């Protein structure tokens, strides 16, 4: 299974800023989006391009274009919305397929409450975005939804991932590629990632 911890200095610096206690909603949101842009850059490195002949300022010129149907970004409500602007900055023409899942605080099992996918999922690369990959219950349920809709090429972008969650994805969907700014130590008793970021949704939306 492809798991990429993107160890770029800009990402490490920005993630370090995000880990500070008492960080403001504004700063957390900005950093989440900035790191999302950098992860997108890394996760799209292997996209295929095709040649096209266009009219340039000095005559015909051969250029490269990304091949195939437009990518679909899949933000997982609600915290995934915090990464969406940064991904769209890199891929402005992407289609957005929104899914809503919330982890039950007691059982840690995901509860799905929304699904609105774009068409032709079988022809698109899906980029799932969510700040946190903890037990991976949420990711596995999302991948199940996307595969049921015909999606065959799926990548996931996360700010922080726990080793337990990565093992769960490997056991269930080893074809999914994971890009993360950090593989952290592990989960606490409540299923929170340590050192992690705390509750990413609350920090992005300023709730609690
Ligand atoms: C968080 C996070 C992931 C999920 C990760 O969302 O944004 O979606 O938990 O946990 P898992 O890997 O153990 O499934 P949460 O359920 O808190 O919902 P929210 O985005 O609405 O805050
Ligand atoms: N969801 C979060 O927001 N943070 C975690 O550490 C785990 C799940």
C-alpha cells in the first residue's frame, strides 16, 4: 500500500504551528488550507498528461494538459471542508463530491448522514480530504461509498494520521493511496491522535 508522509520543510513548519495550544480559529483554518495545497501538489505528481497543439503568442506551440476526466475532490463533512479551499487553489476545475460522516463519540463508529457525488465516478480520480485519520472508520466507510459508485482510483489527503488507522486501511482497502503531513504516535483511549491536533472540526469551525 502507498503511504506517503510528505516531509517538506514548509509542511513541517506549518504543522508545528497548528499543534500550538490556544491557536485561533483563523490561523488553524489558514494553515489547514495551506498544508492541503502542499499535499495536493505531492499527491498529483503522477497524473498523466497529454500533448496539445495551441496557438501561442509567437505561433503554434505544443503544451501539456492533464489527461482524462476532471478530478473529484471528496471533502468529508465537516472538518474536511477546512482543507477544500487549499485543494481547489491547486485544482480549480475539480468537481466536488461531498460526503457527511460523524464519528460516534462512544463507539468511534462512523455514522453516514450525507452523500452527493458527481457523475462518472468510474472515470475520475477521487481525492478524499479530511484533516484526521484516526481509527480510519470514517475513511473506510467513505471508500466503501466511492467504490459502490464505481470509483477505481482513490487517494486520501490528511494532515495527521495514526499508525492504527493506516493499518486498518491497509487491511481493508490496500489500493487506496494515503498522503499525510505526519504519521503521529497513536491513539488515546478516546480515539484522539497523539500528539495530534485535538478536535480538528471544532478548531476549524470555532465550536466548543
Ligand atoms: C473527525 C475527523 C474524521 C474522523 C476521524 O471527524 O475529521 O472525519 O473524526 O476519525 P476516525 O478515523 O476514527 O474515523 P468527526 O467525526 O469528529 O466529525 P466532524 O468533522 O463533524 O467534527
Ligand atoms: N478526530 C479529530 O478531530 N481528532 C482526532 O484526534 C481524532 C479524530
